[in-house]
């Protein structure tokens, strides 16, 4: 035997050993060969090897039985664990003693139906009552001599607010005094003519002339009085003109037409004002108007006579009054109408310019089951109420439908006659949170 032949034999033997070792390693990786741990999988038959060659591997015996559909008990346990993680753990009833319920202020009521009133909220603004707003303008032009009132002052009807010096008024008063003198002379002349005519001394034409002069004097005096009245002089002032000093003939007093509050002032001492100058604005704020904006969608539910609750923030409060006016046309730009409410304002708290909200009751419906909104809580993403059972309080998911500001209709999850927590449910939710942390909730 040659050396070359011996070398080939040795090389073939080495290659065979390497191939066998590699195959055994791969078999262990795939679970086809014994791992030396003494398990039953260490005994492999030719059938096992044949199945492995075909790509089929025996399952490892881990104690999980196949359910016949390719799922093992181990797989089902993992699925249940996943479901528990996803949906949360069910909570048991919360038990509280009667004393704890009273201290927490928990209110338990019976689930019943009732009336669900529907309200419409309308934005609005407080405005001045234009029927009680005066723009005070002098009846004569002149120079401002005195100013007695300023913005924010309260005035009474007829109270003097300012005094002007007016040449026009002085001339009118002088004309009135001259007219009175002419009338007196005409009356005396007519009386003398009557005596002379009776004696036949004065002809009839002179007597008629005396009658004419008297009529002209009366007409002149009446015209002077009319002029003074148009300048704001009252009958009482007219009677006292003769007693006035000459220096006071030009004084014109601006008086308040009614009781109210000065809200604007455009007059200063020494300036010249005319009959077109708006020197004061006076408003009676004992009642104000509320202009509510009614959108097109709510026009069918709003009508005059409906009661409206007006509310304002920052401690102003609320008040109720009926709608007295609803505009018959819709604004082309905003597509809204205006509803007017008149508010009594004796204490002045409803200041013009305030933004308010008006709530109008727009009808009601009868529902088979309703709960107050204070009973609703969000627990794990669901709207729930706490139901009182013999074992304690249990959160229960409910389905809701129509609602107003205070109550909501329940269509599923709660039944008439069941007792539930109407107020104080947040205390129970807190107890539920303690349970989640393992603190317990039995009190």
C-alpha cells in the first residue's frame, strides 16, 4: 500500500468525523439530538430523523396540552394575560359604613324618569334704555359761566347742571318787559278814550285807534312770552323776570329733564356753546336693556313672552325677565336676530357694556330614565355611575342620550328602581383608586 493511498484514507476519515460532528451540532440546535440532560428527548428513532428530514419537528414536552387546533394551554394563558392587560381588571364592590357615607356627603337616590328641559344659551350685551337717555343741548347759545355736574354724578329732575350767559336770552327778556309796558299804556289809552267818547269829546275813529293799539300790544307781549318759552324759560321764571337784576338777564340755566346719572360731559367753564352742542348725556339706569343674539338655528324656539335668565361673570349675578321684543328681520351680515329683555336695575349692578348670557327654556321632553350630571364619572375611559347593591357600591357603565345643563337621559346600563349615587361619587372613585394600589376599600 502506497503512502499516497494511506493519506487519502486518513483524510477521508477526518472529513467524515468533521461532517458527523457538524450534523450532530445542528441536530441539537433543532432539538433532534439528545442534550445530555437525561430527558426523554434524548432517545431518537429513525422515524424521528425521517420526520426531521421532511421539515417536521416534534414539540417539546412542556406540560401544555394541544387543544387540537394548534393551541396549547400555555398559549391560552398568555392570551388571557393579554386580555386582562388590555381591558383592565374587574373591580369588586366598595363597602362603606353608614357613618362614612354620611361624612362623605354621598347621596343615594332611586333611578326614575322625569322631565328633561331643553335650554338655549344666547350671548348678549347690556345696553342703555334709549327711552331714558337724554342728550342735553342748550336752547340758546352763549358762554359757559358755571358747571355744577360731571360724569358719574346723580341728578334730580329739574336740578341745575350748568349756567350760560346768553345775549339772545337777555334780548328776549328785555323785549318781554317792553311788551308789558306797551300793553299797560295801550290799556290806559283805551280807558281814557272810552270816557271821552262817552262825553262826545273824542271821535269814533280815535277810539278805534286806541282799541287797535291795545290789540297790537297784547299780540307783541304774547309773542315775547312764546319766544322766552322756546328758550327754556318756565312760567314761574317768566313771572319773576321783572324782579331780576339787569346782570342776571343773560343767565340761562341748563336743567335735568329727569332724574338720572351723568354718563357724558362736553362742557367746560368759559367755552362758547351753541344750540347744536351736546353738553351732557343723562341716563336713567334704574332699568336697562339686554340685547340677545339669536342665531338662525334657534329662531323657531324663541318668542316674545318667554322667560330668560340673564347671567354675568365676576360676581354680577343673575336675573330673570321676559322677552319683550324679537326683531322681525334677520341681519344680512350676521344672519342673526335680536331679542330684547328689560332688566330692573335699582342698584346699578347691570352696567351698560357688560357681556352676558341669556338662557331660554325652549321646551321639555319626558324621558323614562334620567340622572344628574353629578352622578357621572369617567372610569377607565367609560362613563359610569355607582350603583348601590347589597354588597356595596359598584361602578357600572351607562349609555347616554339627550341632556341639558343639569341632567342627562340614560338609555342603557341603569334600570328604573335601582339605587345609585347622585352626589359624592368622586369619593367612591377615589376608593376605587386605592383598590388598584392594593390599599383595600372596606371601611
